[in-house]
């Protein structure tokens, strides 16, 4: 009977020891696997995020470069109304990213006009490229962020998202590039609109 009791205790002790070791080993494997999976998931998420950022940045850089090029044309021929309209029109017509383009002059600069801004946009309903002029008592672009801030700072910038009623008639953001005269004074803003 004593022999049986000792063997029974020994068996239980061994079984308990093996069970504890198994639980510890299983815990270590689970913890290691969790960390490995978490690291791989983090790396995969970062890679997807970087790819998405590149996908967004490339079109934005294209818009900025085309606006810079347009500013050089405006600076060279600010009084050529026909060429300014063509510039705005071709900027929209040649890009699938740009949905609107304006050449907006400061008050009194263009032939003494209070407002002068040829604007071309892609109609959201039809997709047709439409030319018009911005500026009126109900659409005072001089007070809009896309004009006012780059005009005051002399620096290009992206606007906050906004719904442009009487302009592009859609939710968008605008990249504005200030055009400066020989003395460094801003006399116009050339823009490119991106639909949101």
C-alpha cells in the first residue's frame, strides 16, 4: 500500500511538473508568436501607409509644378487676357487631377478692374470644361482663403477644404501660387483646384 502511495505521488509530481513545463513552453510560444505577428502587421501597415502617401503626394506635386509654370506665364504676359483664359483652360483640360484653375488679380491691378479672374473648371455633372470669370459682390475672391492668405504672405499654399459655390460647385481644396512683379509685390494668384 505504501509502495502504491509513493508511486502515485511520484506520478502526480511528474505529471504536475510536466504540465507546468508544458504551460510555460506554450506561453513562451504564444508570446513569441504574438510579437512576431504584431511586428509583421505593423510593418505591413506602415508599407501600405507609405504607398498611400506616395499615391497622394505625386499628384499634389504635379499640381504644384504646373501652377508654378503657369505663374511664370502670368508674370510674363499679365495683360494678355486671351492667353490667361487659355492658360486656365489648358491647365484643366490637360489634367485629370485638376478640376479648376483661376488666374485671380489683386484689386485694381488688371486694367483698373476691381475683380478680374478668368476661371476654368470641369463641370461636376457633365465633365465638360467650362470657362468663366470670377469676381462679384457675391463672390469676392479677394476675401477667400485661397486668395487672401497667399496674397498677404507671398507664399504658395494649400487651402483648407471648402465647398466652392459659384466657382467649381464642389467640395475641393485649392493650391494657390502668388505671382510677383519685379519689385517682389504680389499682383495675382494662380490656382489649381483638386476635388475632394
